[in-house]
């Protein structure tokens, strides 16, 4: 319908959807800031609309480095530090060290997460780091001079880890071991399978040799038979 000036309308925010985006975005801030602190990495692109958050860096980061950054990020979350939004003056901004993907003219909005990040940003964020819940890296792939990271935060991370745990539990039940012992049990099965395949291959070769010998002997008999 065409809106009529002066009428009162009611709208509602899809809070679950919005809070999920706030968790992902704030978690990305914390990780980006910590990767910048620890390794000098710059965040050169990110996307939160897909199932997993995508974050691109301008330098490579090792698996050990990512593990250390993930631990540091979750520590900031556990400390439940405030996420503050400020609008510094031009003079204040000139004295401030902050991350930004581009040059900004006019008023700059600064998001500060103590111990993790100071960044120019116009997005939505949670009120305190504890509301992010947790952050978890899922994958790391080489991308140009840096890496592309996939991660989950908050409710998405919890749901993902719950599914992984349920799968691990069912695998461990099938193997009659504790979940923490599932991988060694799988390795043992792989070794047993390898040995079984080798035995089968040896037996097949033996059968082929015996069959070939039988046909050769049968041919010799046919050659000496009278007409």
C-alpha cells in the first residue's frame, strides 16, 4: 500500500537474525584486531552473509598462529569487555591509531574493543564482547599473498560444534571407544584394512598362478594325446 504522510506505523526487528549478524561482525572485529596485533595482518575483505564468515588477510598465517589468535580472541570474549562506539573530533582522530580499509572523509565512527581492536566501522555490534559467545576458525586457504579464513561466532559456532560432537559420539559408539579415542580407532581400522587388502591381493595372485599352471598342464596333456 502507498504510505500516507502522518499515519502511525508499527515495525519490528527480526532480533534473532540481527543478533546473529552482530555476533558474527563483532567476532570478526576481535579476530581481525588480534591478527593485526600479533602478525601485522590487514583484513582486506570479509563477508558474513553466508553460512560461515569469510575473512581475507594480506599475509599468510600459520596454523599455530591461527590457534594462538583464536585462543586470544576467546579470552577477550570471556573477559566480557565493553564494545564502545565513539565519534572523535578531527583532532582526536589524528592522535588515534585505528584500523580502516579506506580513507574516510567527514565524521568517523570508531568501534573500540579493549585489548582487541580499534576500527572505523558503521556496522552493528554487540554491547560487550561476552555476547559474542565464542569464535572458531573452520578453514584456512591460500589467497593471493595472504589467506582466506572461514570462521563461526556465537550461536553459529555453538550449533556447528554441537553437530560435530554428535557425529563424533556416534562414530565412537560404532567403534566402541570414547569420543576422544575415535581417531586412533579409525587409524587402527585403516591399518587393518590395508593389511587385509594386501592379503587379498597376495591370495588373488596365488590363485591366478595356480589357475595358469592348471591350464598350462592341461595344454601339455592335450599335446601328447594321440589322434
